[in-house]
C-alpha cells in the first residue's frame, strides 16, 4: 500500500459565504488530522515565510491544496505570486454554492471535505 502524501491546505477566508465555506472545510480537514492548514494571509505579506514553507513542502513531499471561495481566485493568485506552481486548486462554487446566496451548512461543508480527503 502506498502512503498518502501529507496535504497542506490554504483557504480563502473572505467575507462572503463562499469564503466561509473554504475556511471551514480546510479547518475541518486540519482538525481531523487529514491535513495541515497554513495561513494564506501570511504568504501574501511574508516572503521569508513563503520561501521556508515552499522548502518544507518540497522536503516533506506534501501536496498543496488551494481552496478558493469564488472565481476571483485570490488564494491561487497569492500562491502563484509566491512561486507555487504545483497544487490542486478547488473553487467552492464548483459545488453548487452561490456567492452571497447559499447558506453555510455542515452538510455542504462535509461534501467539500469528503471530496478533498478521498
């Protein structure tokens, strides 16, 4: 059996319902022990942190998963600006969630989480 690569999750935590979905899904995954969440905002403001994280991710053969809340894709853009090119990119609107409309529910959060950790 092949061991699963450790996963690092970076999530949009924007002000809308879609940001809440991204953030809550990543936190739930981290709390379950199925991955580690890193602070997206810190990547945006701290070049040294971003460089060290990139080295740690490579050294640990970690998979990077970026969860964006909407098609603006802020999280993906921040990570690309920091030199990240290898990652899985998820947009929670791909789960039928409408920005500003779909109420945040545990059921939908669980759907996102399940699709990411399978």
